C-alpha cells in the first residue's frame, strides 16, 4: 500500500453551512471508493459523495459482475495472475476470505451484497466521511479552479469546498459542470454503447454446467436451446445473439448479462427511465423462457434484477492525453502509467445485437486487433485523468480521456480501482494536479513496480476466458 504521510495544512473547519475538505470525491463506485481510501490513508481530510445508500456503483447498483481488467494468464505456463494490486487486491482478499469471491466457472465473480459491507468497513477504517443519498447539484469556480460544489439531499442544499476534487461519477458530471470540454460516444454519430440491466437466476441446477469444467462450455449447453428457439420462432429476442451468463460465488445462482437497450443516452433522464423499464422487461422475458425451456432452470426463478441500468459510455473528457484503440491492441506502456490491464475493446453495439469485435458466427469470439497479444498488457497514463481546463480536478472514471474504442477497454471495474487509487494519491499533493508528475504518481504505486501477482487468490482459480488467445476469447 501507499505510504501514510501526513497531509500538511489540513484544518477541520466548519463555517456556517459550508464545509471544507482537502479532497472531495464525487461518486462511490469502484474508482470512487479507491480514490477516497487512497487519499484518506495519506492523511487527507476526505469526503465521498454518493447518490445511493451504499457504494459500488456498477458493481452493486447495476449488478455488473465479475471484476474485469486485472486478469492475466502466462502464455507459457498457463498460470493465472492479477495485473492490479493495491486497494483492489485488498478488497478482493477480504471478499475471498469471507467466501464472496471466485466460483468454479467464473474466477473473478464476487458477492455484490458482501461488497457493500466490505467497502463500508474500509471507508470507515480510513476515516473517510461518507455522505450517501446525495446528488451533485452545481459547481462554483474561482478562475479555472473549482472552489465549491453544492449537493442536494434530504438535508437540503449543502455546500462543500476542497483543495482538490475527483470526479468518479462515471459520466463526468462534475467535469461537465466545471466547463471541461468533452465528447459523447463514438465520433461518427455520437451514439454510445448499449445499456444492460443485469439480473440473477436462483435455484439453478448447475451440476451439468460445472461438469463441463469451463464457462464457455457451460454457456454452450444453454445456448443450444437458445439458438433452436430463435430459429423456430419460439422466442423473439433480438437483443443478444448468444447466451451470456457468469457463474456466481453462491450455490444455485447464475448472473446474466443478456439484456440490451440501444439508441439511448445515459445523459437523458427520459432515456434512462425508458432503459430501466425495457431492461427489466427483457430480463423477465429471458428468465421465463429459461424456466419454461431449459431443464436446469425448471425450478429456478429470477432472484434479483439490478436497481440501476448498466451504463457503459457517455462523456469522454478532453484530457492531456487521449487513449486510442492502438494503445490497447499494441499493449502501450507509459512513463506515467498508473494502472494496467489486458481487457479487450468490448463495444456493445449502439444499434444492434452483433458487436464490431465479434467474429462472424463465433458466438462472441474476438477478432484480431481488439486486444493486446497473449502475454501482453497496456497501461493507463495519468495524463488521461487531468485536463488543462481545471487544475484541481481529476477525472477517475469511465469519462476519462479516451476514444470510443479505447474507453470500451478501460471502463471495466478492476481497472477503475487502479485508476481511482492513483487519483487519490495525486490529489494529496496539495497543488494543481495537472502539474503533479505522473511519473511520481506511478512511483507511489507498489504493484506498478512489480510483475503480475501469481499468489492467492489468483492461482486458486481456473483460466480467464478473456486472457486466452484472441480466437478463443468470449465477450463480457
């Protein structure tokens, strides 16, 4: 972990209704939790603002599962490792110790209810002030610097000031209100990746699936029924062209990433409302079909539907460096690289069910050129988190500076833990973050100086499907 140096010139002041902090983090998803923990553990008085009554963001509210972005398999030995350590490893180990991480077919699956508690415990232990049920309302600036944010909650309007702000909202809401330039979606038409409402099935007989020994083969058992139903018209389901589920670290439960809502914007309340209802409808269409048709689901039921639609893409800020598709596929390394990943360019088609990275007829198999070569990985540069337009702001979420294609790779949650941890470190420097040395930030992250981690719990799990050669990978 990072060192615990005391943050200098910190005062615990309350003046009227305005409260002062060293670091304010907006958004309590994986990146926001990591950012707040990282800053607080280095001595900064830290406030975390989150709209729900729990942290986790896409991991909890949207039921996105499993962790992606850290998986690495040595192409020679076949041994599994993690590319990301630090706070991410700490969280995983706590889940693993309590039986909430890893399952027979999905090594990086996690128990999202336990995760809420693990996050809470870590934040309390680090001294982070957490304010749930709170929404960012407005931003005030003095010159180029953010001076204050206004938050709305059951307590009314509250004003908070800080030296440094970290935008972990996912959509870049803080950055946008601060006037930071951004783009939305893909360059050609501004459309964003499709959304998904994830859901879980319980009381599933997983015995035959477990006997196959791997997730791809387990999916194939169910997909044979799905393809037959599609061809003979027994089900109308144009949203996904193959069955897509993950194992879950509890008996009889499978996690489904099967719904798809196209042509909607995560920046529109009308579209979000439409997507929530349509996603739930698709979840029950699929769940009821599985129960009616597939023998291993005959006693199953839809156990949980996400309380928030999963949004994959909205804004991309214009930072000091914009990540590109070539950075991903070439496994580019940076002097200011602050985390690493080998997750592929996973673009959920804004318009249809077939994704650009899918091989024809491959049921999710990946084309060449959409991920690093086996045994390689890429890094995320610190410069993609900062902008010339707002010196005391870091954008440590999927809204960082990246193209539509590159964002589709770096947006995933294990990677976001690493990005958030780096942002928290930089925020404690007590000066304009766009003048903080990215090379120095890298030097403060222990795992960036080390080889992939082959220890527990990574060695205890089966192979990662997205870490195998491109022709065999499956979409997530």
